[in-house]
């Protein structure tokens, strides 16, 4: 097991313990049992609208470029040109959140408001990070194109189309990375063209808490696990679509004519993919979600692998727990 996973394991266990009352019904022998079903439906119903606390930062983004904040820690979303970008807003919230702060469940006191348009990350940029080692960081990101839905507000990872293993491919970055002490909700946005060469989560790596409402994750990719999302924390998805994302092993996993199943040393074979979501020991709840047209578990030649579980839509490994209600899977190859 690598050092990164080891360092965050204790915190993840604590978060899983807090999540246990909601997860336990999913372990019942029959999901149709009334107590478990009612408890799950109650929780899923609560996910319809995030609980936005009154106190906190509210940043209205007015610049679609990918530019950093000009003066971290001054509680203002301001680039050097006195504009507010998505990156600057997230950086300022992270820098200005008090040390030792803790987020309440479903509370997202800090809000980033995105007018309709396309917010494209700069080439070879780092992902947008949520959370810090010494404090919780909570962010609610909302698109305002209500009449047009998530298509009106697009966060584009600007992934390069380089051949896997090349400098262009290695330079591509996922869109969001959520730290074990990070909590983020997305509402009314599209995330597309995120790509990461290794580990997984072309659009989002979640090690904390992530809630997705009324959103679209499409055309994200990885040569690791989870074309759209690699989840090691708690993930809620409601009224959303994950489509046309892909994940496949990298050609560099083949050495001396032999397949190396676990190059990163985390104890899970690398061919385990998950075109849309790879749930790596985390907890996932999905309500009114469409998972369609995703590809997972392709080998170096682009063919469906027979070396392990592929998961065209979702793969669930390392003791992860998944609960679903009114969720549709279609046109995922190979299907899970």
C-alpha cells in the first residue's frame, strides 16, 4: 500500500464511521426490506437540495479564465487584474478558512457562483484542490443557467489528446481533487475533458465528501481507474448523468511482453477500471442517475480486457459500498 493511502486511512475510517448509519441499510440481505429502504430513501430525499449555511464566503465569478488569486488570505476573490475566477475563488476559500475548522454534514457555507459559460483550465495546470491537512474546507459550486440546465455552465479540463505515456498525456490534469478534509458540492454544471494519466479520476478524485446535483460529467478519461470519478470517500449523486467517459490500462503497464497487474503497489490489480466511477473502498449513493456510454477495462490495443473486472459503468473494489435508487445503466462496454 503506498504512502499516500496509508496517511489518509485513519481519517477515512473516521469519516466512514460517521457515514455508517446511512450505509448500513445497504448491507441488508434484501434491499426491499422496508426499514432499510425507508432509511435510504429519506437520506436520498435530503440530497435534493444542499444545506447552504448563512455564514461563509460567497464569490461571484466574473472571469472565465484559469487565473490564480492575487493575494491569498485577504478574504477577497481577486486576481492581480481584480477579477474573480473559479480557481481564485477556491484558493481564497481554502486560504481564508480558519485553522481547525470543521464542516457540518451537508453544510456548504462557502459558495462559488458561476454564470453561464465555459470555464477552461489552463494547459498543464494543476487540479482545483479542495481541503487542507489542518482544517476542513467546504465549497458549494453552482451554475446559474437554470433554464438551460448543466449544459449552460461548463468546466472544461482542457485535456490534451496526446498518446498515452507521452509528455502531452502526462501533462494533462484532472479538474478537481478533494482532500480527505475537503467537502464539495456541485449543482447545475457540466465537467468535461478532464484527464489524468495515473491513479484515476479524470474529472474528480474524491478522498473526502462530494455531492453532485443536476450535473453532467462527460468525456473525461484516465489511464488509471474511474474515467470520471475515482472515489475513496463519500459520494452522493442526484439527478445527474455520467456519459461517454472512459478508463483503460496504460500501455506502459506491459513490460518485457508481460502484464504487470499492480505497478503502483496498492494491492488492487491495475486493470480494474470503471469507465464512469471507480469506488475504491468508499461509499456511494446514487438517486435518479443515468450512466450511459462509458467504456472501462480496455487493454492496450483498445479491446475489452479479460484480465479482471472491468466495469464499463462502475467498478466497486476494496470493500466499497454502493447504494442506488432509480438509476439507469446503458451502452457501457464492457458492462458491470
